[in-house]
């Protein structure tokens, strides 16, 4: 049967249109991402580890997750600047080596203060990989193929995440230390692959200008003054606050409801599995369709997908339904936004733009777990999941308003989101 499918001209054309035409270096990046995510256990299971294994409170688990987010926030801006100044590859390799070392240490430390401090370092190093990775894809891939490339990279992330989450639940029953060490090992392997196979992709400076001058032409102040872009960052922050509950308060609520670590691993692994199955078909189906409509729909599905968790009680099946709904929202949102950011960023400022965009997720990982933990502990799960629904609705309305307004740069109404393709969106480096 598989041979017959492979021989089918329509299937071959579909595969060629999905994965064809992308540079070889992109696929090495794709492989390294897959390997890394196959062992990405710690972030997913950290809240469950702290509450079920170590006996700490939900509010402490939220505090640790927030410190992880604080490290991520510092890294988002710092790594974005380093990506433009010293290069994509050295920034990425250094971040991965730091992540591997700090993750291993986190598995051994004891005491609330020590765990919190190391979690901050893990968040710092882990999130420093985002700006250089996104910039490498934007450097390597032509503008018309970037959304497809980001979708494929996101696909690799979730192939690894889905498999690791399901397996990690079983490994955790024999001890959590193994999870920390396997996570560190796969991150180390990823760093080696990048160092050997991915060349530096930072665009060359224009004749007569040195590299630092070219990289500095788009300063952080320039990015912060880009009002339409910052509006997108703010809306991303809102929806990211909701997504953060998937790896923090959702685990705590499921554990308090009697859901075992194995069941949790299978339920949260459904997120990765559905993305693996649906990401590419949905991306192809949505090509040429309104980005505004996709973003609005994604926010509503995300917010009220989490809202369904209020009805789950002790049923793993209802929690799984909740995960399935907000996963579709995630599929619609993430690659569209990544492609949009790469189009809005000037060539020599890609690291900074990607860093500020990543900052929205970092701030969410700082504020979301703490706020969600407090809501869960003092107001209960029904209030927490209802608030998620309300935030999703607010973000959807924000995208609708932004699409109808003319930005401060003089773009036509909707042009911030409905960006023109390819060469029309390549901007010259802007001065501060």
C-alpha cells in the first residue's frame, strides 16, 4: 500500500510542493530541531515534577515557571542583539550548550531557592535559541517559502514534542532525574549538529560599511518605535498568556483531579500529535487566505479550547478534547505570525525583530504561570479556564481592530497583517 501511495503522481506532487525547493542547510536545522525536541522533557513536566514529586505548592510551581520566563525575557532581547552583532551560529550554539548544562544541573539541585535560581538560568539559555533559529530560516529561505519553512520547522518541534511527552510520562514513573539528563543530552547533540552543518547566514554588510555598523542599523529603539509591529507583539502576548497554561496550570489541575503522570503525558502529547497530522495539510489549505481571519479564528479556538477544561472534572477524555481544540488554534497562529514577523523585519535587523517578538512569549512565560497558579489556587479551575476564554476573545478583537486601522507607517488598512508577498516586503535597514 505504501508503495502504491508513493507511486501516485498526486501524492508525489503534494510531497514535492510541501518539502521541495528548500535549502539543504534548512533541513539540517530541521533535523537538529527534531532531535532537540525528542528529548525536550523538562519544561513540559516541570510543574508536575515540583508538585507531585517534590511536594511543593501550585503557587511555588507557578513562581518557578515565572522565573524560567524571566530568564526567557532577558534572553529574547539579548540573543536578538547578539544574533545581529556576532552572528546566528555562535549565538545558537552557545545557547544550546548553556541549556544542556543548566538542564542537567536542575535535575540534581535541591531546595526551593536553588531550584528557582537554576530554572531562571535554564529559561535564559533555552529561549536564547529562538531569535537565531528564526533569523537563520529567514536568511536561508526566500520570502515566498518562509511560511512553509516555519510550518515545517514547527512540525519538527511537535513531532519531537508529541513523542517525548508520551514517552516521558512512562519514564517519569521510574524517576524524574532521567528526564533531565536525556533532555540535556539531546540538546548537546543539537549543538553539535548546528556547529558542524550550519554555516553562518548573517547577511554581508554593504560595501563600505563594517559588519557591526550594518547590524546596528536597526536598533532596539527602531523596533520599539514600529507601532504596528509592537501592536502585533502585544496581541501575541495576550494569546501567549493562554498557551502558557498548557505546560503549567493544566498539569497541576489534572494532577489535582486524579489524572496520573502517564495519562497527562498522553493527553498533552495529543497536542504534538495533532500538529504533526494537521500542520502541513492546514498550512496548504490556508495558503492565500486572509491572515486576519486565521488569526481571529486561532485566538477564539485557543481561548475557548482552554475554557473547555472547566468542564473536564476528573475525565482525561474531556481534558483531551480541550487540548484538541486549542491545538487547532495553535496550528493556525504560530507559523502565520512567524512568517509575518520575518516579512516586517529589515534584513540586518532580523535578530532584533525576532527577539522582540520572542519577548512576548517570554513575558507570557513570566506572567502566565504565576497568574494562572494564583487563579487556580485561590479562585479555582472554573475561573482560571473562563479567564482564558475571555483573553482569547480579547485577542481576536484586537486583531480585527488592527486589520481595520491604518498603521503609523502609512500602510493601507489591514496591511500590517495582510502583508504583500516577496520583494514588496523586503525593507531597507532603517536608522534609529
